C-alpha cells in the first residue's frame, strides 16, 4: 500500500474517529498513555503560553527574573502600541493578498494543466509532462540567485507579482491533480460531449466541481505555504511597505529598541490568523495537508 | 502489503476510461491540449526552467548582483567553491543539522501519532497542540523561541532549569556547543506536527479487523504494535524520512533569524552561505555555483525518494 | 447533468484568449510597476528614507524626522528602520539592484568602496545641495573626499562615531580614578589601564571592564582590537587596500594583552552586545568600551556615568571609528521632485545635526561643532578631540561597518576573549582570513 493511498483512505469521510474511544475501557495502560500525551501537549503549548503571558505584561516587568506568568496587571498596552505603528496591518494585508492570489492562480493553472496532461492527447504531451515532473526535484531554494537576477531584469523586485509568480510554478500540485483526474471516470464527460458541450464547458462545469475536495486540498496547502513562506519574499522585497508578515517581523526593527512585550504581541498577532482558520477548519486543513503533504514539497 | 489493505472505494473509480468511446466524441480528447497546459507551462518555464538554465550560465561567470559585469570565467567558480573551506563547513553544518533533526522529527511524530490514534480521545487537543505550531510563520516561531531561550538571565528556559535546580545561564545560542541543538529544538517544536499528521493518516488507514483478529489470538498491546502497526507503517516511515531529509537539508529561516549562522559560523547552513556570497557579498555568479553543488546533494536524496515512491506505486498496482 | 444547460463549443477560443490575456496582463501589470501601493498624499512629494538606527539613535532620529515633517508639509516622508548590519546592507544593495530603492538612505562611509558607487548608488548633485546651504567646505576635508569616487560625490558625511570609554562615576570615584572635577584622570600605558580596571573591579567585586566578547555577527571584539592595534601603529592593509601589511608582533602584543585581561578576570566573560549594555547599565562594572551611541540609553536610565576618549594604552589616542553618511541609492530614472526632496532632506539633517549629536556622535558638519549648544552638551562633547585621531578602515571593498572583514575578524578575536583561541592562533587565522578576502574577486570588478 502506498503512503499516498493510505492518506487518501484516511481522509475519506468517515464516522467521528472519537467514536471508537468513547466506549473504550480506561485500562491502566491507557491512563498512562493519556498522561504521557498530556505531558507532551503541555510541552508543546508552553512556549506559546509564555509568549502570550509576556505580551500581556507591562513592559518593565517582562525582564523580571522568576517565572511570573501574570504581571502586576493584565494590559493590552503592547498590542495597542504594535497595532498603532501600522506596519503589522500593512504586512498582514500584503500577506493575505499575496497568499490569496498565489492560491487562486495555482489552483486554476495547475488544474488546467493537469487536466490537459491527464485527458488530452496532443503532440509533445509526454515530453512536456516529463519536463514538468522533473521539476519536482528542483527545490526553489537552489534557484534564488538566478531568480533574483531575473526579477531585477523584469523590474519585479519589490512588487507583488515578484513575490507571487515564482510561487505559482509548483509541479508537485500538477502531479497530485493528474493522479486525481486519471482516477476520475470519463462517463460524465462523455455524456456531456454527446450532448454537444465543448471541452472548456466540460472542464469548468463538470470536472472542476467534481474535483472540489482535491482542489480544496491543493488550495489549503498552497495557502499555508505561501502565507508562511520566508526565503523568497525575504529576497524579493526590500521595501518594508512591500514585505509580508513573516519577513517584516524580522527585518524591520522597532524605533524604540527591544520591547519584549511588544515583540511577543506582534508574534501573537502574526500567528493568529492561521490559528483561527485552523480552529474553524481543522478537519479540512488536516486532510489537505496530509493529502498534499506526501506527494508535495 | 497488498491491495487487501485498501478499502474498496478506489475500485469504483477505474483509472482508465471505458474501453471504446463512441467515435463521435473521440476527437474531444485531442482538443485544446496546449491551451489547457499552456498557461501553467509559461509560468513554469519563466520561473523554473529559465532560472535553472540562467543559473548555470551565471555560475560560469563573474556576475554581480548589480548586473554590471557578466564575463564568462569557465569553471572558476566551481573550482573556487571546492577549495572554499566555508562551502565545506556550511555543507557540513547542513548535514549535521539534518542528522540531528531527522531522527527526533520522525520518532517523536510517530510516538505522537500512536498516542493520538490509540487514545481515540480528545483528538482535537492533540491536533491543536502538536500540529498548530506548523501553521506559524518561521519568523513568528523564531522570535518566540528567541524569547524563550535566548535572554540568559531572565529567559524562560533558563528559569525553568533553575526551577528544577539545574544550572541556568546556558549560552543557548551564543555557545557553539549548544547553538545547533537550540536550532534543532526549535525546528522539532515547529514542524513535528506535519509528520505527526502523515503518520496519523497512515494509522487510520490500517483496517481495524486486523487488530480484532490479533486480539482474538490473544496478542497484547506491544505485540500488536510490533507485529501489525510498525510493519504496516514502514512504507510511510520511508517516505516521511526522505521528505524530512529534504526539508532539513533546506534549513535557512531558523538559523538566519536566530543565530545569523553564528557563533563563528558554527550553525551556518549552505543556503545561508549562498545568500551571503550572492546577496550580502554581491557575487551572484559564485553563489549560483554553490547552489548547484547543493542541488547535486538534493538530487541524490530526491532520486532515493523517487525510487521509494515508484516502488510503492508498483507494489500498489500489483 | 442537464444537457440543455451546456452551450455549444463556443467559449473555447474565448477561454483560450482569456488565459493568455490573463498571462499578458500579469506581465503588463508587473512591468507597469505593481509596487506596493504608496501612501503618499496627493500633490505631495513622496520621500522614502531608510536607516539602521535602533535604540537611543532611533529615538533621536525619529524626533528629527518629526521636526523635518513639521517644517516640510509638501514632502511626505516615509522612514524605515531596517535590521542593523549585514541585513541592512544586503537589503540596500538588493534594492539598488532592483531599481526601486528609497530616495535617500544612510550608509557607513567605510562601506562606500564596496557599494558600487555608480551602479547601486547615484551621485549627489552638489549644486542642488549648495542651494540648500551645504557645501564641501562645511566638512573636514578627509571625510568629504572619502565620500567621493572618481570625482563624483556619492556620500555626504553626517557624523563620526568612535569607540569611547564609558565610566560609571560612582564606581570610579570610589576607586579613586576621578579628578577633582569628576572627570576620569588620564590613563596612560597598559599597566595603568590594567590597574584602573582592577581598581574599578575591587569596588564592585566584579570584573572592572565590560566589552562585547561574543554573539552572532559579533563586531565588538574587532572594534576593541582595532582601537588598540591602531594605537600601537599597526595596519592591516596598505593604503590602497591591495596588500596585507599586518604587523605580527604588534597584533600578537595587543591580543596577548586582551587575553591577559580575560584570564585575570578583569573583563566580564562571555557577554554579547545587548549583555554589555545591560551589565553597564545595571552598574555592575565601572568601565565599558563601546561606541558612543549608547549615551542616550544610559542617560535615560539615570545611571551616574560619563564618557572619555579611549585611554592611550598602546602609544597613541587613536580609536576605531566609522562615519554615518547619506547616500542616494540607485533608482531607475532618478531625478525630479523626489530627487530634489532628497537633497533638501540631507541638507536639513546636516544643518540640524546638533540634535543628532545628542546621541553621542561627533558631527561631521563643521558649523555644528562650533555651536554653543553642542559644546554645552555633556558628556557628548567631552571626546570630540578624537576625530583627529580616528582609525578608519582601509578603503577595501570588503571593509566597513558589519562588512565581511569585521565579521570574519570579529569572530576570530572573539575566540581570544572567550578562551577558545590562543593569541598566536588568532594572528595566523586573522592573516589567513584576510588573505581569503583579498583573493576573493571584487564583485564589481577591479575598477570599482
């Protein structure tokens, strides 16, 4: 069984996975297991909790020694300061715009390409597909030098498109979608052709709606990757106005020196958008990541 | 591992079309192939193929970042790179990080997945606490961990040590004995959740009747783990391992943000050296040459990956 | 699927065209410069200014910028504070290469040689600068000429910022190091300096001197070394930056002395830059060798302290220094109102540099040096005499603040201070790293 199939099996809609556990007996082994898991969970949450605690303290108490989780008062001062500086909102907007555009373009372009490769006979198809698949082995990180030179030549440094376009060229997503289309029965499409529909009509009206789950997986994975990407936006943006959130956070220093409560407040704000999305779309995200994760990257 | 472990849904979706499509619609399957693939191919060519080739050209020249010189110098850059001790030391750091980080990232993820799977209890909690960090941008993660471990007298980690009666004042990031370990620690916390999800998905794909049969045979928990779960996970482990190797080899963000490659370049990975020679030092031609040496390393690991997946696909097909 | 809802195969060509039009539009939008939207108001000139000043300097700079804004309602000034050091220079260089650089920026003068004047930087228009009241005669000649390359002015100096000696007046008073007026008595020679540190240390029961000994991208060890080595009369490179001129006995002598201070417990062990500021600011040590730019940090905390020139320990009063200067990063098609605003800005900052001097820097603009406001500033004017004796980096493309030379050598000398390298080993390593740097081809060719 391939890992890919395993994942695909796992993400198929099924009953609540908790259902098996509700009735299970609380043996001693199971209690011990639960204790271990809880310890691990606490360890994983601890750093975030400490950051949150710091961000809610008055600034002059952040460097006190001793593990004080709560300062003399709980204050949102740091958040107000960080927000008032305006940079975070600008970066948040940039990131959201860039991640959305990249996701939209990736989904549309890779779906079209995958459909073309999976469903169309045309001269050079095998060669082109092979060329695209070979690209899976090229990590974008090794192309940073020539890609930057290319951006300089195109005048795309410090532009949104300079950040977006190189991130759209992801052959792994084409691979995932080709595999999916290959497994899709052709009867529906053929029925539509019999009824006189054209290819584009069939693609947009039949194939795309049928592929919603896998497209969602590709979209989710792309969105997370783009939202969090550091290296490329870091290289292609130099103007703080054009930076994304992860890049701006580490490249621009606050005018008033190191203020730990403020830094932690910006960390919390910077991490929050995807965390909130995760809380609401846990299942979809878990599926999307697991599905694309193995084949992707 | 055979198709017996697959559930029947795939069977209803045959990978090939019906045997004989009516003649009239056959032509549809040959229409607009280039129109469908064209837009992607253009982007792909412009932003992957062109830089890949342009990079080769640059690696053979004395190009600078300002584009004011671009003379052909043959293999000089490659010769210089192979003689450059910093190339070797940063490659060494990259491999060292990969070795240090891969094992915990795979093993801890497996342990987490086994726990979550067998507990079948508050599964949202495990997903939230272990996977959520993966959703944070590297900048956020690194600033967070800098705050946790870096300040030597009031840092959280040191105070935690002190609370347990241990000696605080460890130079987490300033002492070359600990700096790389701190980077590994941060990375494990950040990305282990991804592998955890992959394992969890694989575990959930194991049909329950296998366990039920074993239970009837009187197999205990450990025995079931050893004789059913782990063997069935071996393929997943192979793939997770290779993906992790590839991801670890590309380390950049954490080091750049947390130590800048220091102390005394002891944590500087190869990608950061590429960045330093090409962008900080403006020698973008030389940086390209180093990139391609690094690329060779990646390709070797990728080929192993390809072999693994192909083998698994073939087994899958049988 | 209702067949009637599917129209005949008409839209295919349109979709195809649409796809290509879309791709074309992307390119067009990119070419038209879909830069991040500017926030400049209508009818105002947008002036972007980058600098690397954090801490006390950042506060002073922010105040000056606000004053500039108040006086120039027609200019929309956008300032950005980027991460100090190599990250700043990397970004500035890449912005110049990309052609969308800010209108004006700060650059350390010693980095000018390596910054591709002519390609990554545009020259100043001296007539325009004169219109705003600033001429070459307003600067020390050596500083002004350092900003010129092949007859064109690429950098206009703002200040000189040397290494100085900070001293805690309480501790030094008790250690008997002060004269009747509360100033530190002149210290001359290494024995005297060692004794002074020892005396300051005995007051607090801790090491008497704090200097930066380690850290990521550590440059403190280089600064301290460079100061003493320059005092001893040593040089690293020939005047044209083409040959190594290391004086090994002198280098070994300085490093052995620094190691001795560490071994005897006279300097605070294992402390990075932030740590040094924290230690001195907490009143734990009497003496602190660092750049003068932390003056506002200590003024704000109410620490009893003052500053003086670095003592003559090795034969002269030289101190390592660099200069902040203004530059015009490369913009495709620089000129017009924005360029004029950039010149006006630079001239204004210079004419008001007495405010900048409150942050500790010695102004480069000569009229400011004579201003009573500056002379009355204590301790900022105490060490101004050092500018005649500052040790600037040789004009090599790999030199200057946070340059590869500083980082490479800083890491080597850090090893001496924390005990992982012997002075002898450090001399050899320094020579070998310098040789590597010299052998590295200048990315901008020999002419640059």
